[in-house]
C-alpha cells in the first residue's frame, strides 16, 4: 500500500485523481493533458498498488489548491507585480483580526500570524490558550512545507470571510484607568474603602490604578513646588481656601508661598465650621484641575505616583 505522498511522481498523483474522480471528470479538470499523457496515466494506474486514505486526501487537496490558485490568478489579472493575497489584513482592526482568526484551525492561524506585524501577532496569540499557542508556534516554524496553492486558497477564503466581520466600534474594555476615574468621583471615605479592598483582592489591578488615580494627599506628597504653583494658579482663590480647611500649617504655608504675591495678600483662611462635603468638593475641584493639566501635557501622573517625588 502507498502511504507516503512524497514518494509519488506527478503521473502517479494524476493516476490517483483518475481513480478517485473518474477519468471523464479528471480530464475535464486537467485540460492540459494530451492524449499521450492520458495513455501514460492509464498505464500507471493499472500498475499502482493500493493507496491509503491519507495519501488520497493529500492528492485531492493538492489538486484542489492548484485549481483555486489558477482561479485566483485569472481573477487578479496578469500584472507583473507580485501578488499580495494577504494585503487585506492591513485594513483590519485588532478586534476584527482576532475575531476572524480565533475560529480557524491551527495551520490557518499560523499562516495569518506569519503575515501580520509583531504587535498584531502578540495580541492574537495572547487570546489563545497555552496549548493552542504552542501548536501555532510550531506550525509557524514549518510553513515552508505548505504548498503555495494552499496559502493562496486560505488567503482567498479569509478575504471572503473578512467582508462579513462586524464593523469596528469604539468601546472601553475597562482596566485601571477606568476604575481610577470611578474612584475619583467617590467621596474620600468610599474611595479609601474600595482602594483598600482592591489592594487586598487584586494587587496587580491596584498597581495599575495607581498610575492614573490622584488623591488629595498625593498633591502634597509628590508634586514639586513648580507644579503646585501652576495648579493653584489655575483655580479660584476661594476654592483653594476651602480645600485647605483642616490641613496642617506646613501644607497651608507651602500653598500660600507658591501663590503670586497679589493672591497671597488676598488669601483668607476659611474660619468657623463648614460641612465636610464643602471641603471634599473643593479638593475634588483642585484634583480635577490637576487631571486637566495632565491631559494638557504638563506632566504624567504615572511617572511619579508610587515611584517617588518629581524633581524640578
């Protein structure tokens, strides 16, 4: 029994095709065969041993891919420029690429991974379980064994599927930044409570949140004088005075010293009892001003929160 397709000659493969499809259909598909070729194929077919199912399957696939390749080339025209069957992948977003590739078998995944840049490749591989990822990497190392016709066929099939992918939509996948924004809208007690819970139950997320989450005390712990000066000059004096209610004298003095002389002379501390909500709202107003400064490029919070004090 013939079990190794690599040992077959071209005539033997055609003979196997004749046996599977019948002589009439095979001749129709292989239009380039001459009468002499057909006689040779008949002779080879008579003398051949039985053929395993695996070899028959490989033969059928090879001829199928060659037919598809010819169709692809005729549709693309006869330009001299090299064909780029996977060019359509460039226009896909990361989400669309992942959506298209994940349902495919290992070989198709490997072929697509070989066509895209390293960044897209990493994003797709991250969505695979470890076992499948290993299989894809091994397959990528043996793609030179895949017939060109098969690659062209896969590209054509994927391009057709790409037309039915959902259109890209802007949406958030959450993460540390979004959680930091939510925490920033809470009152200080709830903010501290949830931060403590996150730090206990999800330390990695807590570290990510720190890159984006600015607390009132962080301003005095991390901000250098020049940044405090710019921040306090961007808000109303009344807001500053209310926010400083209950702060220690050192913090109050530092803020006042970083105000312009005219504002220093006008600064009056808030006397008497005020509600905690008023003070919290004033501090949140200054925190929002700091976040706007970051958005405008004055500094990057993640450069120094949790990483030491900034220097001027």
